[in-house]
């Protein structure tokens, strides 16, 4: 396939992601405005962060009056997975120069990672992921813009209801893992309980950070991936090497 065909194929395969990004982007924008962000700051955050979970966490912690240090640590932890995802993506394109890899890594999300690393070898090219990234990134920003506009014209009770969608997003991210592994469910419950207890003695934002670090470390020691999961991860990260 030509570079042009690969580019538009990447955009085509990103359409299902768009259908999820725009509603979540709208909900994020409404919550950010309710937390005290200006319309400009709300949209700028979508431009510069591009992580739904990171933006939601940042907005929530800001609303609680968290310090910049706590927000930085919290968003760093929740986005740490992108280091691994980016490494897997670029393992399929070892010919790219470091500056291009560094620039492209900013646009890697859970969805683009899943689509690209499972694509056939003939599609694992820069034009394909470029088409995928351009469509999904622009849709996320569009969602934030629509949310800013909608917040100014929708009734207050409707706008307030949209903010709840962000909590639904986190629940949707957590529940599948909890259903497949009872140990993960236990870690989630223990993190929540420990955070509630710790919030009685220290600032709530730091309670979130400490609870996340502590129980993530405990979970890393107690929860081991199955042989099937390890095989799938190795396959995704080593496709480029196997094809040589």
C-alpha cells in the first residue's frame, strides 16, 4: 500500500475511537469548567496533556485544592503505562529517528496502542499511525471545544450531569480488570479504603498519591500475569523482531 493509502486507512480505523473520545472530551470540559478552569485553560489542557485519565485526575485534584507537586506525581503515576506502550509501538518501527519517536510518543494512547500493535506487519508504518493519531487527537480536542460551548448553553442541571460521566469513565476502566481477576478487585477496594482512612489525617490529594503508590506496589508483588497475558504482551512488543 502507498503512504497515502496507509494514512487514510489509519484514519478509517480510528473512527470507532472518535465515537468514544468526543463524549468523554465533552464531559471532561464540563468538569474542568466546574472546577474553576477558564475555557482557554480547559482547551489548552486537552492540547498539551492528551490523556483522558490524566486530565480527569488533574481536574479532580485541582478542584480539591491539591498542590502542583501532588498533581504532578498523580498524573505521572496514572500515565506511566505510556512509557511501555510507546516502546512497544516503536519496536515495530525501529527505523525512526529519536526526535520523531519522541514527538510521536506524545500521541500514543491506549486505543492507538491497541490498534497499531495488533495491525498486520504491512500496516506498521509511520503513515498508518499518523492517520490514526491525527483523527483521534483532533476528535479529543473537538470534544473539549464542544464541551466548553455546551456548558454555556445547556441548563445547569444537564451540565452538572455530564460531570458524572467522568466517574463512569474510571469505573469502566477498572471493572473489566476486577471481573477477570479477584486480586485486582481486592487491590482496588483496599486502595479506596486506605485513601478514605488516610484522608482523615493528611491532605486528600496526597492521600490519593500515597494510597496509589502503596497498593500499586503491593499489587505488583502479589498479582502476576497469566502465561496467556505474558504471551500476548511479548507478541505485541516483539512483532518487529520476529519479522526480521
